[in-house]
């Protein structure tokens, strides 16, 4: 008898009045593996249907209704992470120094990107597990990461402006948060804004706020990010994408520590620490007149360059271990990577850096929970030479089975390139096993999972193939 699957419980409360944002947030949370519920559709909760792990709070048209929805958290309100839209009217309430939520909240910008939401949640969980006073350590024991940790530790206690440089996916916002959380401003807000994701005509209002009626659609006065971050840290992500007119206005604020809201005449003083980040080469942008040189020198008082994953491949095992721990906390099964798979990962260029690795580990954890990932199981672009091995590997398989001479039945001799040992060496047994598993999977796919037909394609006895299916745990590939 097939056991009935346990009913998944709602675990992420969404409080939002804007239906477009509701759809966006729910979609992102589903993608990240959560089971969210819109508070407006929920009248009561109980242990059989709900197990809150986090809450999102955005626009709330009716204050009383928002409070009712927030009360649905019950006792979980005392400890779950809180995500707030950057323009939520509840932002001040949750980010105040005396707020019990200050250490477990993060802000989100729209249009929403699920990567940013995932990273915000990971950072909150890291803070909850390690505490704000925990030892500073970015994951990795390689020389580049040891240097990064040392630089963060040196600059964190001071108010110096920091410019974080590095490719996309290297963790620039995590560095900014680490600097903030180990600084004297740790009890004040950390506010982030992606300067490249907001249209140039709206960025001024996002940064400095606006007065009611200052432009079409400004139906009420609104605080800007500088005002929200007062006393704390303002993180200007992708500052290299900022327009030249906006660069001039930002430079004035950095010089004078004062600004006016859009449509306003009152000069407002600001006390914020600025941390900026970009993946662009700003010196090249200066040479091509796309970035102001005076602003560059204002921002790069303390430049901090993050290494790409290609430069810290020794950290692959410890990074995978860290991602496995995070996945386990979310209820996903951890995965192991075989020696052949690790060799393939080391050969990959990693254009998406650590973020790309995190996404890959999560994908493999979904496909092979609590299992071992071999090179042949990896998505094609990560296999490298393994992809060629699987196309030409029939010759090797036939030789291992001792059932077919190298050139019989149209099988070509193994090319010299595949008989050449890589400089770093390889685990031959694991390498050949990866090839064998890949070919068995192909044969089963081609025959609809019928063992007898797959065995015929592989020129082996049916009983031999059945034994290999048990050995490699491939029984689930069989036809019903």
C-alpha cells in the first residue's frame, strides 16, 4: 500500500495589499521552496495546517486588517525572520533600535528578484544562528578569503566609506551587511538599494524621498533611503550603473551630508555610513566619461575587492558544505558530490560565482536528496570533458565488460585526448563509474526503462545490468 503523503503546512505569511506584489512575492517564495499564504485569505491557524517560518510585510491599506493578519503569527512573531518592502509603512516600527525585530529583519526592493529574497533570508538565518556579536568569518579557508575577512574586520569599527568591488554573485551585499553588523552602528538600520534596478528618473525620489504633489503619483510624502537609514548604514548596490546627473547629486550629499526631498525646500542633515558596490571597472568608466572621478574617490576611501570563485576553487568543498547546512535548515536533503563531479566543478568557469554554486547545490539537492551526485548527473554545462566522455564512452564500457572488441559494431577507438591523464590526475575508478552510469541512463531513457532492451543496447546480460542498477541506485529509472 502506498503511504499517503503528509500535507505540507503553510510556513510563510504574506501581508500585502497590492495584488501585483502579492503575486510576485508568492511566486518567488514558491520557487524558493516555501509554502506561503496570503494573510487576507487566512482567518485562523492551527498546528495541523501552519508552521510559520517567516513573514513578509509590504503595503497595508487597512491598518486594523494588517494587525489582524500579523496576529496570525501567534507565538512565532517572537522569533521568525521578517522581510519588509523597502517602502512599507511598518519599516520604522521594525527597524527602530529598541525593536525586538531589528536583528532579524531585512528589506526588499521591487521589482522583486528571488535571488535577493533568498540572500536576505540566508543572512537573517546566519545572524540568528551566530548572533550579532559572533566571530566574523566568511565561508572559505583560501588565501583570498582570509584576506577579505581581515579587511572587513579592520574597516568595520570605523565610519570610512567602503567600495566593494567584484563580479556578480561574489557576495558584495553580504560583505556590506557584515561590516554593518560588526560596527558601532549595528543597532541602527541597514538599508540597501540597487541603483541599477531603479529607473534614473525615480532614483532621486528613492534616495532622498519626496513631498506630496511633487510629481504625478506623489499622493503623499515619503521618506527616502537616506532618511530610513539615519544613524545606520546605506548600501548603494551597483553604484556604477547610476546616471551622471544622479552622480552629481550623490556627490553633494557625500560632501555636505545634507539633502532635500524631491519637491521640498527643507534641508535635511544625514548621519549614515555609506557602503557602495559595483561589478563594473569604475576606472574604465571614468576614462569613457560614464562615471565621475571625484565621486569615485569619495566612494573608494577603503576599496575591498572580492575574489571570483575561479580564484578560490579550494573553497568548493567548504562552500558546498555550508549550502548543504542551509538547505537542511529549510528541510531539503543534503547531497554529496563524487570525486569526478568535484573535478568537473573545478573545471567550470563559474560566471555566476558563489551564487551560481549555491543555486546548483540546491538544484542537485532537489533532484538527488541524500544521494551522491556524479559528474554524469550534473547539468550539461558543468560536465566539461565528461560530456564528451559519455558520447564516446561506449568503447570504454565495452572494454570493462570484456564483451566487445574496441572496434566492433561501429564503435570507434577511444581518441587520444580521452586517454591523456589530466595534470592534476583523477580517480580512475570513479571516472569510469561516472561514464558507466551516464551510458546506463541513456540506454534506459532510449528504451523507456525496459531492462531487457537496455541490456541489449549495452551488449550485456540482463542480470548484469540489473546488478549495476542496484549498485548505482538506479532502480527508480525502470519502467512501471
